[in-house]
């Protein structure tokens, strides 16, 4: 880990001023940042510790029925907030399927949005990576890329965004509240992360010094609570990043789907919201054919970026299953293995 | 050297111990309170920190290091490179015996594999040393890396594993195949795997003149002592190794590694004690691994389902500069009866750290392939896999024709199958689903591991107060040696466990042999048994030769030692306490010595193996291919069980390694650079708690009067064997898809 | 550079001078405060061997900068037993052989204590297994770990009821 200056501002405006300095990076829990610093992937000049900023660690259930999640709210606290979990069960399920209990106790909501890709070539500083060194090339292309992107990738970067939390949040129209040197703004989470294009080093729309202060869910998001699931396929039963994941949320009118929300995880450099697939379900009955049709639409533009063609069909199937589970209804209690295909089937002592 | 306390206060130690009792671990309190000191927990006064810089290329040489940048970092004391590294008394590439592996310890600028050490930075703090190493920014002259099993010249190795011939056979395999009514030929692949003990290799080294004291985890202190002494040109007795606790070894700590030597060199360079701990990523190179294999199985069977031929060919890899060839095929000589069996190995040289013994070396990948192939042959024969195995039950060891010293495999099959409910298994695959719609499959595998012994020595002392000391340089890497060996020690002296002091874990004690090959309890145990017997014999001589003793004249009848007293064998009413015997003889102590080693006559006459049967249930998501092992039952027979508690844990741990082998672990090497791209515990998967929902080990009774006087085989590795195959077979039974490439990841199970 | 923070470690509050802002909570405990019971297995939050309780919550000490935890209350494995009296989780780990080499054990025990305090798993072994999946055990002692935790949790609940009565 390189040497750095450490400061701990006590107000957001102080933090933003310090964060705008060249080489400055915000430190919250550090569960991703310290990992990156230890690997030499990131070498910040200054760490601006935001953990003591007042007011950012609150979950505010708003009068209009929405919720504002302070950027410093810990993953575990959010998932276990009874009102939050009741109204946004797929988000709680996604949170509890991520990382480990220890990491969830530390990691923050804002940090979750800003976690970096798990691409091994990004982490390996001896490999060429356009994210680390714009113009250097991408060693993931032609390398081990079994788990890489199938949507939205470019010849400059085929990495994926690893977040679970962001997947249902994107599906439910979350909005990111930002404060920066130029003031405050709010942008939809769906537009927060950037696809790689020609500039994979620009991962989000944040400008220098901008700080996530909160993430907001609109009141409409809670309307999906009875039919909202997150499903995550992994290479071990727990404590693993997704191979592919999906959030599905349905709002019914009678026995017809009035509105569907779908998002996919670990398929692209952003949480992936296939709105065209959602549209196919409006007014449809919740049956296998409709779900398959939606899944086909969701993956219509998918193409392998390497040895990962299997992820395309896998993603289709996960969309179908997530929709099927959502249609069946949110379980009364969080499954023992959140988001797992094996959720709830084991009873062995 | 200060005394090492291996166990907690006697308050916790249960009394009345002897072989066979399920005692809890004697070091349990130390390990659960954080008081057990592992190597990296030491911090002698004046200690500096060393950090390795490792190569990012797999082949070539280092042409530049920014030593100045590292030295400029505050706190950096020294940068050790080939330019200033202490010269060694012995070329680290010299190979004086097959177990002397070549080491990369900064004697030149060559790079032979990725993650090879290329410099060491020593600093006052860990942070400074680590960043100093990062600042070296090496530049290389790079040669193309040789990666993978293909595209390189294959050669027939001189020997495989620990010296077994690369090719062995009996009978005529081609004739057997020609006469078979059914034949299969299948190819199985297993990946490179890394031991990944939870404790990274670590050393704290302190020189005092030409005397060296080190804290380092070792599965073989005497070997390490000799290796270090040779490299530094000092006497082995000048090397004091303390290794009371290992945070896992699994073979990777069997021989001292290059990085540990570098820690000693760094201490010499800076004239201070030095601590060097590998980073997790640095364990994927210089400290050994299991090489990948490609195994071709050719089996023939008659119309009764009896094997007519078995051919097992292994294609594997070793390093470009040293030899260790995974002996994956040899398991095929020990397990199933066949009139003709042929095994062969060939290898390629690639740019990798040298492979090494890794838990069940050979047997783990070999058994995965063999058990899969047997399952495929059973299916081809239309037979239940257990019935097929019983039809090919070997009553003598196939390769030698020797009878087994003991073999309770039938009982393992019976008890395991009964407990698992195997008889309800449908013959055809893809017949079972659970209530959630998951595919369910049942598979089995036979477990086997040779019962071997190394050579070990022990010393026992009986004191005038009737208490005893037993000491030897044994190793406890989690298998429970401190408990099991103490139990043997107590019995050997005829004392309760609370009356003996058991000392171990340092190289200053008699060499107990290497802790590997599942041989440590037998080897060290027999040494202890011999030392205790020696003491008792001397004590008996004192008593039976003394007319004042109630045991006078019992020399011919003999005596029995029990509970701190000697009894006349033919009249137990006549007895005398140890204390009284010693006191009357005016002796403060009696010392005895013992050795453990195999009996060559028994070895020539008998085949010695432990056996077991493993039954697995898996559930597979029909759409996603995600697999979970929902039930594992293993039944094992391994001779005398010294401590059922510890043995059960060894079996369970081994079976979990089988789960890992079947479903999880694999090193992913970039085919261009030769670097392991998942050199971390997030991407190199080993099972987590949720991967093992139901697991059970049955200890099948077995008495072996040939293997050694205590009847001990070995239990550390057998659990790995059989299990990987059982799971692969269960996955096939669940899905109808036969995956012949390990690990069985979900992409291989997704049907388009 | 010297930065001073205050930590309460195993019940004792002390000023800690940090010679470097890079020091993680793990390296502070192990290399500066001689609290070596907490282990470093991966240093990247991938194994759980370094689990300690910070303000009552289990976290990976390797991914926590010490300086950022000024004022925190830390409980490590050394502070769990009351003198010679083992914590029920410690005693249960011994009874169920919930470890072999012992290297992951302090982290497993701290994680288990944190898990019981979280109160989410109840007596469902499947939930315990999931909740403990952030602690790798290469020896494969998972069965004993799960059994130990269920037993200890029961013992704690029972004694809690007794205390309340």
C-alpha cells in the first residue's frame, strides 16, 4: 500500500472540497478500496475518511412512501431494517446474498455502487487493462474470460460490475443523490454506471470530488413488495460473486401483470436493465411462455466476449426463474440461503 | 531454547486416557483462546519485517529493479537482490537426493515461474517492507511462457511421486481388452490445485553467530534442519526449529521452501531477527501445488461385469527445472481385481513452480478418474455401481498378488450403503427430483490409501515420582498429534495421561519423521511405543532382579505395566509401583529410546492399505447447473483408531477436500503469461460452511496385526480419495451428463 | 508522522500512537499490540481468519484502517474468556472438535459470537451455515463448527433465562 495523506472531515462540504483535490479518494468502510490499495491497483495520494460525516448513516422512510438510504448505511443494517426488508424484499435478499456477514457489517450502500469490477486482469497489475491505464489494451480479451460480459461490452473492456445490491435497486428505479463542488444533483442509478465504450476508465458519471450522499427509492418501488425476488447463480453455495444474477419484480392487477421490472447482474459493466423485456410483460399473464419471451428480449443483444457463451443461455434461464419466483410471491421469511437456487430446500440438521 | 507449552493447564486434561478414547484436543484451550502461538505470532526484540517481491513473468530474467525507490521509502533497511544476497554454501539447485527440491533464493537473476521471489525488502515495519517491495518495479527480459499440458515434448519420468516407477503392469492389458465383452475408453482432466493452508508460510529467523533459531511451520523439522544446514554451511544441530502449531500443511510445509530460506538470508543480511510472511497470492508459485493431469482410462469387462483389463495413463506436468510427477495412476494397482492392469505416466516441462505432494498426492486425482471410470463401466454393464465394485473386489493386491494385511472394505461398503440408503437408488440417471424440482443424484466411490511408515525416534523418561516424560520432534498440523501421540505415550509407560509430560514440536527433540503420507501417527506412535517399552523393560529388570521386590524372579513370566505399577503377568496380586522400584534402586530416572519404522518382512509379505466407501447425494439445478452436495456418508477402515474424535475429523476434512476437488478448486493460468489469475481465496474457491450441509463419517472396526505393533494405518488422506469420484458419479446420476473435467462447474452442466 | 487514536480493546481503553496511517486494525493488533490471536489468512477479506468485533459487530480486521476506527470498541479472541472460564462458544468448539489446525479458529469463534448477537440465524443449522460462510476452514471442520455454535447458542439462551429468573 502506498503512503497517503489521511484526513477526516466533519462536514460534507469539507469532504467535497478535499475530495476534489487530485489523487484524492473517499474512504468509507474500505472493504473494496483497501483490497485494491493492497494490490497496488489504486494508489491514492489522499484518503478522505467520510465515515464521520453526520447524517449519512440513516435510513429515512419518507412521507411519500419512498426511502432514502444514507450513503454510509451498512449493508447488514439496511437488509435487517424490518420496514425496509418488508417493503423492498428483493433488495434485502440481494444484500444478504453478497459477500460475507463480516463484509456486510462493514460495507456501505454508497461504497457498494462504487465497487470495482472483479476482472482478474484489472486486479493483476502486470496485465494490460484499459481501466487502469487507458490505451494499454485489454488482456481479458483472449485470456481467461469465462465469467466476463455478454452485454454492453466493447473491444476495450469486457469486465462486469459485481454488485448484487445495485441489481434490484436499478430495477426499482433507485436515484443516486450526489453532492459535489458544483452543488447537489440526483441521477437515476440506471444512468450512474457507464458502459465501457472507448473510455472504460470512466466507470461512473461522478465528476471529481463528487460524493454519493444517499440513494433514494421512489414510493412506487414498494408496490412490488409482494412479488419481488433476487436470484443469484454462484460457483459455491455462499460467499461468491454471481456468475449471473437477476432481480425480478412484478405488480399485478387481477391476474395480469401490470408492470414488470427486471435487472441482470454480472452480465455487463453496469447493472443491466432490459426495459424492452419488461415491456413484453405489461398486460401479460404470468406464464412460462411470457417469461421466456421476456428473457429472450432481455438477452436479444447479448453476445459472448470470450469463452462465456454459456452465460447467455444461463441469463435467459435466470430471468425466467426469477420472474417465476416473483410471480409465486415473496416468501414470508427471508430464505435461509438468500437468492440461492437452493433457497429453502435444505432441512438437514 | 525456551520450553514450548503445547497444551493448556492440566485442569482441562481428562484423566485415565489410553488408546481408543475420544479425548478432546489437548491444545484445545490454547487454540480457542488465541494463546497458541503460530510462527508469525512471534516477535523477538529488534525484529525487522521482510516482504517478498515476486516475478510477474513466468520465464526470462530480471534486468532492472528500482532499488533506490525502495530504499527511499522511510523505514526500509535493506533490499536483498541477487547483487547482495548472502552466498550459500550449497548451490540451491543441487539435488543430492530426490527429496531435495531446487529453490529460488536470489542466487541469480533468472525467472523460472510466475510468483518466483526476485527480491526481498527488509524494513522496520510491515507497511514499509510491503510498499518497498512494490516500489521495485521490476523490468524483465521475457521469454515465452510454456503453459498447459499441450504443445510441449512429453517425456517418461524416472519415477513418480516418492519414487514409484512411472510404468507398472501385470497381465496383458491389450489381450484383456480384446477379450472383453464391453470396453470403455474415457479421458478425465483435473486442474492445477494449490494447498492453500489457512496459515501462509511464515518464518521468524534469528541468528546468533552461526546458530540459527527459527519459528516456522514444518511438517518435517529434521529434513528442514538438514536442508538449512547444507545451504548455510552450518551443523544441523545449530539449527533450532520451533513448530508447535501449523496452520495447516497438506504437504506444502513438508519441505522447507524458498521463501522461508529467504527469511533466514534476510536475517543474516541485516543482522537482526526477521519475520517474513507470504502474502496469499505469493503462495501460488514457490511453495508447491498439485499439477494438472489428463488421465486416459481403458477398461474392459466380461458379461458378468468382471474387469478383464484396466489401463490408466497419466499425462501431467512438472516444472522446467525440477521433477515431481503426480503419481496419479498408481491407485489403479491397489483397488480392483483385474487379470491385467497397466499404469503409465508421462510429463511435460512447463514454466511453473515445481509441483509437490498435496494431500493424497496421486490418489486424489487418480481416484477421481478411476472411480468415475468404474462408474461408467458399471453403467455400461447395466449394473449397480456397488454391485459392480463388489464383483471386482480384490482379495489380494492386484499388482503384487500379496494378501492384504487387513481389509475391511466389504464392511465399509455395507455400513456406508446401509446408512446412506443406497439400496433405494434407481439404476438409471435423472430419475430423482426433490420437492423443489432439483435434480437429485446418488453416487459412490471407493476410498483407498497406502499404509506406510517413515522412520522416527522418541525418548521416554520415567521419574522417581512415578511421572513420565515422552518427547520427540513430532508435528501437529491439525491432525491431532498432540492428543493421539500423548495417548500412545501414556499407554507406552503404563501411566494415566495426567501423569506424563508430552513434549514435541521442536527440532531439538528426537527426529519423529515427516508428517506426511498419512504415516505420522504410525511412525511417531511406534517410536513412542518403543521408547515406553524400553523404559518398562529397564524398570522390570530392576524389579525382577531385586530380591526385595515382590516381582523378584518374574523375569520369565514377565510383567505388565499399568497405572504406574508393574504386575506379575502370571499373578497380578504381586505388583509394585514405579516409584517404589526407582526409589529402592536409588535411581532418579530411567530413560528409554524407541524407533518406528516399517517391518520389511511384513511389508514384503503383505499389501498394506486403508480402505473406505463414500456415498454422495447431490442436488443440481436443472436449468442453471449449480450443484450442491446435500449428503455425504463415508465409512472407513484404517486399523487401530487411537482417538475416534480426531480420526473422525480427519475423515470429514478429507471428504470436504473431495467436495472441493469435485466442484470447486482449480487454478486458472493465463495461457499467454503463465500467471495464475485467481491467486486469491475469493476466486480460487474452496468449500464454505454452506457447501457442506450434511456429512458423516463411520469408523469401521478393523484390526491389523501386520502393519505395525499398534495396528495403526493412517487416516489423513484417505477421505479425499473416493469422495471426488462419488460426487462426480452423483452428478451424472442426477443429470445424465458425464462431466470428465474437474472441477464440475455449472457451465459444463448447462445444456444449450 | 504520528497519529494518535483511542481504542477500547478487550475492555481496556488506551491511547494508541499510529506511526503510519496505512496500518490496518489487524496489523495493529498483531504487530504492535501483541494480540496475535487474531490471524491473517488472506489480508483481503476473503477468508475471515481476522474476524474481530468492532462496536459489537463482526468485521474483517484486515480491511479496516486503524486510524479510521478512532474511538471504537474492539473485542478480540483474547478478550472472550473470563479468566479461566471459557466462553460457551469456545468450550463448544473444543467439545465438538470444531477445528483442526486452529488457525481459522479465533476468526470462527469471533464470527460465531457476532452471529449469535445478530440473532438472525436462530436454531436453524442451514442459517448458521450460511451466516458462517465468511469464515473458511481449509481443514474442513465445518460440521463441528456448526454443531458447536448451535450448542453454545442454546447454552447461552438457557443461562440467560436462568439469569433473568
